[in-house]
C-alpha cells in the first residue's frame, strides 16, 4: 500500500535574487495510497516557496494545498486534492548556484543517508499542538429528546430493537451492583438505594492497534453496520472515511486503490492489510485485536439473518446517511465518542457521512474504558460527544451537533 519513491523538490532560493537559483531538497518519501492516487490525476503546476514550506511542516494534517514534486523518471506533478494521508519528508538541503542551474538540469537521485519515513493523516488527538476545547451548545440531558426531534429519534431506534445488544456492549461485559456510594470521580451508569452499578469488560486483555484502523463505508449499508457493531464489541477506535453515494473523495479512493466501489473497505496500516467483505473484516479484527475469530458474537455470525435484521433496522431512516451533500472538507478528522446501538449517535453519524467528514470514532459501548475517559474530561459520560480540532469546539446533544456540522461544513 505504501510506495517508496525518491523525490527532488525545488524552490527559489531566498538568498539570491536570481530566479534561476534554486534550493534542491532530496528526500526518501513513502507515498500513502491517497497521495499516490492523487498524483496519478494531477496536473503540472509552477513551483512556489509556499509549496515546500507546506511539505516541511506537515507534522499535523495539512489543509488543501499545492505540493509540486519531480520524481525520478516522471513528469512534474501536483497533488492538489485534500489528502486522506500525507507524505511527510525529511530533507537534505543543498544550495545550487545560478551557473550550475543554468548549465545542467537537476535530476532526482536516491539519497543513501536519508531513511524513508511515513506519516499518517493523524486524528485530532495526535495533532502536534495540544488543543483546548471549548464546550458549546446546550446542557446535556441524559436520554433527553430535543424539540422537534422525537420522530428522528424513534426511527433511529429501530436498529436497537432488531439488533438487540449488538453494538451496545463490549466483549465480556459484566455488571455488578456495589454496596455504598460511588467513589468520587468514578463513572457509573446509575446509583439507587445506596448502591451503584459497576461495569467491566474483557477489552483490556486484547492487543490494541498502534494506529487506528481506517474504515471506508457509509451509514445506510447493513454490511457496514455489522462491522461497526464488531468495532463496539472489541472497543476499537476507528478512523472512518465516509463513502456516500456521489461522494467525490473517499469513494473514488476505494475504487482507485481496491479496484471496485464495494463497502466496507478496511485498511490497517499496522499490518499493511487492506480488504473488502464484512465477514472477512470482522474475522480479521477479532483475530488481531480481540479474542480470536472463533469468539465472534453469534449476532454477527447469523449470515442472512444478520443482514436482514440490520437492514430492517435501517429502513425507517429512509436511506439517511447514504447520499452526499456538498460540503467543505475539514483539515483534520473530528473526534466522536459513540456506540452503534444509540439512536442519538446514529443521527450524528448520518450527518457526518452525508457531509463526507472524516472522523475518529472512539468506541464507547457498555463496559468501555472510554466512558471513564470522557468522565475524566467532562465530569460525565454521554454520547454522542464531539471534539472538533479544526475549530476547538466540543459539544454534547445530537440535535445541536447536527446543526453545528451543517452550519460549519455544509457548502
């Protein structure tokens, strides 16, 4: 999936007024699938100092920009589309005199002492500078329904009925009633009569991927839904790249990279694995990051019955979360605390997919340590909850989040 290439990147030298004087930077680069696909469609452009600056500073994900590169044996190309993943380079700079530039062309040559490096389109939580989020929107109300949202919540609840607990619980979920008051600073689902509910699970026993798995899919697909349910069972944080119908970016990437527009499509940069087919993806996730594929929940293993019940659960929403709405692409993925069985989370996911907004979904099913993680941040757990590194906004309440996404990113 990653193609190592050696590039020479040129820019006018700031030390000399002669426009023919160039700084030559040679670097070993690993191109991600998104950059490689973009380069194949790119057009020739002029070279600018700001282009090189963008390359050298790409530690956090870049905005839309122009990067001019000359590859050994290739024509000059430009990546002028918003990358899913970026190529981060470590450079060696050599000054070339005007005479040298005038007398001979500069050809890219391999550099022996520069090691190939890779960089990912990092989630907001991994950005270089720590972001202080400002909580906006209404005060969160547990299981509260905003004015005018009752129909949406009811229709989004159908999957909770047809899919039972799948997408709600983590593997090995174990509830326990504990005598006494809940310790201060500890998350609990509820307290009653001098007792509180403590929930645990087995997910702490499983290997965790160093980088989040990438998933290309869309909300209204029953095959995609069962993979999302598996994500919650395993408590995996996954980067979602929405592929709604007529979506201009990630659907095209899947077609270019995998060879066909079929979903879900998974990419795991930790192992160099990419695959189609929901059952194969679930088996893979359980083998690598769970108790093994022989332990996959029967709710995910029921074949046509699984797809039928998932489809019936999605039907009342009338295809919401399946078709693209023109939108602006954010520079960084939004972080979403969510779990598949929640109708409130589903409403937010639908809007993220329709607007083709990449998001890091932090799985927060019952028994997930992410519930305590949010409690430590906000003094409560409630899903959905978003953090937008592009604006510094944090927000609870599904109706408010949907409105925020529309106002901020809809074109």
